C-alpha cells in the first residue's frame, strides 16, 4: 500500500515537472524516488527473495538520499 502511494506521488511530481517545464521539484521527486526504491527493496527481502535486486534497491535508495540531502538543507 505504501509502495503504491509513493509511486503515485513520484508519477504526479514527474508529470507536473514535465508538463510545466519547471525543475524546482526535482529534489522532492528524487527523495520520493529514493523512498520508493527503499520500500521496494525491503518488500523484496521480506518475500524471501534474498537475491541481488532487493539489496541493490536499498543501495540505490541510500545513494539518492546521500546525494540529495544538500538540496533540502
């Protein structure tokens, strides 16, 4: 359920940025994209699919958070 809500937020923010040709919302878009990847990684690990993609989603989300924190400060 959380994954669906975050996915909708990402789609709405990216669609608005694309249509309005504004780039002020990109840090928020990237934050929610990182949150989506983090939730997806945890869901993959909880489903006992302890393969490569669950951990890769978590690593990519941490990368997003690490490099987009300065835009929020």
